[in-house]
């Protein structure tokens, strides 16, 4: 493999690693993982109330699509972190 090919390969690997890290970071915040006891990517009211006493009103306000589960983005919007 010539020098340009090696440089292209190295740059491609670095870009893929960066994108993979960004995607993992986007959905893998420790505060959300702590709430998500079954690690299904969603937080139920029961999971939420383990950390937030009398949190039903907060939970319902954060549940933007009213499906009874908080997504990562809904939870972070509740905290004022915004979707990330």
C-alpha cells in the first residue's frame, strides 16, 4: 500500500472511531443509565421514582410523547441539560 493509501486508511479509521465515540456518548450518560435499571434505553415511572420521591408529576411533564417512558432526550430536557 502506498503512502497516500495508508494516510487515507488511518484518517478513515480515526473518523470512524470519533463518530462511534460520539454516538455512544450521545446515548450513554451515567445519570440516565443509573435510572434505567433494566438497561432498555427507556426510564419507566417505577425506575424514575427510585431516585425521585413523589416524582410522578415531574415524570409526566417530561414524558413529551406521553408513552409512559422517558427517553434519554426527554430526561435531559427535564434536567435542563437539553438533548445531547
